[in-house]
C-alpha cells in the first residue's frame, strides 16, 4: 500500500518571527539559556533538548535543573542526578553534555564551607534554624540555583549552561532572588536581629524595643535566640552573598544570557507565558522567544470539523463495515481538528498581544520523551528540521 | 486539591467546592499561589483578601472564594492573636512583614496553611462552624507534601511558645480524618508518575490521601471492530476512500484518516497503561471528561455532579 504522507500543518510562519533556535545554540556569545514557564508545559524536556542539540553541535554544555520531581532524570534516562554535573552518556559529536540536579542543602553547605572558617562553619551547619532553612523549607532553592548558576558560569568549564527553572510563579522568585537578598541584607531587619548579638543596649530605641518584644511574643524567646545566633554566625558570609547575587543578576541581564519562555497551547499556560514575557521585558532581561510545546495538528486535506462530523453521522446510518470504520476515523479527525482549532486561537491571541516575540511551535509527540533519541527529535522540531 | 501543572487542579477544586455546597451548606474555596486562578475560572475581577460569594451550589448552598495573600494574612494574624496593632505596623516599617512573607523560607507556607486553619475552625455567633467545608487549590504535586508539612517543621524548630502550639494544632488538623488530599492527574506518564510519588510522600508524612481525580478524559472514539481492523492492518484505504466519496469528501483523504486512527489507537493504549498504574496505587479513582466547550459555569456544575463521590 503506497500512500502519500499528508502535509502536516503547524504554521510557524504566519504569526510573527520564528525563533531561530539553531542560530541561538550556535552563537558562541550565548553562554546561558534560562527556560521559564508554568508547570507541566514540558520545560524540563525543552531545556534538555536544547542542551543536547548544542552539545551535539560541538559545544561544551551543562544543563541544570532545580525541579524537585527529578523530571530531567526521567527524560534523560539518568538514575542519579546530584549536585555534581555528571556526563550524559550517548552524546554524539565533538561536544559534551553534563547534567546536574540541584541539591539545595548541599549547595548551601558548600557555600558555608567555602566562605566561613572551619570553626564558624561548624557552628552554622549545626544551628537548627540553618538546618531547617537549608533543607526543608520551600523557597530556598531559587537562591541556591542562582548561586550555582553563578558558580558554574564563573568556573568557565562550560561554554553553555542551560537552566530549567521551577514551575509556576515561584520561577519569578528565581528572578527576584538576587534583588531580594540584597535588599534584605541592607535592611533594618537584619541589623535589628544582629544587634543583641553584637550591639550595646543603648541602640535599643523605643521602636526597636516594641519590635523585639513583639517578635519574642510571637516566636518565643528560644526561636528568636536560635535565629539571632544563626544570623550572627552567618554575618560574615552575607557580604559575599550579596556581591555574588548582584553579579548573577547582572549576568542575567547581559548579552550572553537568553531567556526562553515555554508554554503549552492552553489558556492558563499561555496566560503565564504572557506574564513572563512582560516581566522579563520589565527587568530588561534578554528574551529569545516563546516555545509552544505539544501543539496538535492533523493532515491538511480540506476536511473541516463540521464536515467530518456531518459525514461521520451520515456514514453511521449505513450498516456497512467500511462505512463504520470511516465514520470512526472521521470522528477522530473531528476531535483532533477541534483541539487544534482551540490551540490555534490561543497562539493567535498571544501573537496579537506580543507581536514582537518570536515563537516556535513544537508538535505533540505520541509518547513522553524518555531518552536521547526523543530529545533529538524534540531538538529537530525546535529548529524546524523536517 | 493538588495536581501537576496543566492537569486542571483549579477547575477540579472549584467543581468540588460546588459539589460540597449542596443543601444549604457553606463552602470556602481558597487559592494560595497568587495566580488568581479562581477569578479567571469564574470570569470575575481579581479576588481581594476577603471572602466573597462566588457561586451557588446545585441545591442552594453557597460557595465563597478567597485568594490568600501571605502579607495580609500575617498582619491579620498578628492583630487577631496578639492584638499587635501598633507593633504590627512597626514590624512592617522594619521590613519584617516583607521579610517574613517573601524572604524567610517557609513562613509563607505557614501563613497560607494558617489562614486555611483559621477559616476551617471559625465559628459564627451561634457557635456553628462558619464553613461546612474548605477546599484549597493547593500547590502542585511536587511541592504538596512539604507545603502541608511545613508546620511540622516549624513545630520542631520553635521549642516552646505560641508558634509551636499553633503549628502543632495546624498539623493535627492536616492529619485529621476530616481532611483529605485529593490528587488531580491526566492519563499521561509524567503526571501519573508524580501522582504515585505524591501519594507515597503524603502517606509517609501521615497526611490523609483521598481520591485520585483523573481529569480531561478523552471520549473513546474508536469502536472495537474498527480497532481490530486497524490493528490487523485490514483497513482498505480504497474502500474508505469510496465511503468518503459517497458523502462528498475527497477519497484521497483516506490515508491521512487511517494515520490519524492509528495515532488515536496508540494514544488510547498509552492511556490504558497509565490507568492501570493508577489502579495499582491503592487509592480510589474518579474520572472527569474533557468537556468540548471548555470550562464555563455549566461545565463546573457538570463536573461537580461527578465529584459527589468525594463528599
């Protein structure tokens, strides 16, 4: 049975510019790619696919994920990702690909060990507040991701680092982390907390007395003492933190960084994508474009949703085996066309609101990506190779 | 209600709230991620930090909605429990409110769960509970256990004092028989894997797991005879072409339609596999259809009807 493959219609041209992914990866000036977007849109897969393609084009690449669900590990067929970049086996060509998953507590510990005297480091590492802060409370990972990104970039072992950010709005914490850290460190609150540990009592003005009184009442004296001990011990490190945080923030704004916003063609994900695009523009962060994953399409043979539905109903009236099969196939087509129609609408709305943002649509694959071949396929789709 | 991003967690949470709001019951639906997902779902302006009636239940109950803002929750908390009117303002001036709600890790989650705790225990002037049920559109599956468990971390950290007592009471409520953590998923591999992992994490922390809600179920479009014919390669493109021609469609579309049918079969098989994984999870499963018209109020009522089993 010979049959001609129908033309697949994912229209990447009519909606403004297409993201030139190949040029982005080939440009040696691109040293960092940050993928952001809401959860469940295939961000981890996109990051891994970009990293693999760049590596197979000859670049020395590291892909960094801070997602706790170990999805990168799943999609790359790796069983163990820890705080050390590990080479990914099976990469073809002259380049190389390492992958690492951020271990929050390990990164935090490393910073302490690197920047504090052994004695002070010990004191910090054993403080109950530190243990909770570094290992179990949410929100710390964004800071640590920035720390690790800055570190990897400074070491210059890789010429491209691809970063996969945590899902949802917390990805914005990722952007905010350096700034927030800086403002905290300059803030009065820190000075206040440090005071009992090192300051004379005369500084305790009436306002401050009110505040520490309130904190004691709410938190309990032991809690506050632990916190103060922790902050005091940490004091020496903070200067370094601030400097590095500021450096990382400017690194994100620099020409060598490119942001890729990832979405799926659904209302919630596209809304988040708009939010990211606007936010990045507001922070003067360089945006490479929008990747819309899992776009559905079907053969372009002139059959419409309504046409397929009507014909399907008509064929069901006959008691004929082939007509029944044709009716089922047309029902499948009608369903697919309805889906792609809705998705098309989402993409057009985005393009209308953000005409200057280059976009690339990646067709939905039948199955989840599990291995390098799957990532290569995604890579091909990203650059638009047939 | 938790679930991986993109599975329709907010929609299912809203439908559950409506389902629980039958027969004069009052239900609070709250969101904690600052996304204003509830407002978008009901097509109303962004929700303030105040409980507003947003819908009525199928038999005359009421659904109230609240977007919990950690900063407002903290000030309210300080005022309510410590009468810290003036000191609360001083805390704000010193950047402490900002610190606590945005920078200090975990505090945000403590405030968000704390507000839910407050709403769930609140009583009206007749000493009846203000709400018969509280539904939280919670953080995604990957973060849910840590989120709900944050007070247990805190209770371990604060050795004495009101914070410790408060944190312990919240954990008692989170682990109570009257609490259920439902997980929303779709029949795809990664969301299903995360759901299974999430159930294990929640169980380990003694958080009560409820139903697995499989959302966005596609209608089965391929009949058994068609499936058999496609699988055995017995579908004749020429005969299908003739059938198409007889209803005014181009006969040469047959090959593309057969390809589409094969792809649909493949998708159904993958879904069957994922369904089996969920059935093995040991949790009761409830399925919700993908509604072709998108989600409007009518659709929410329809989904609410199917969620009655979760009551």
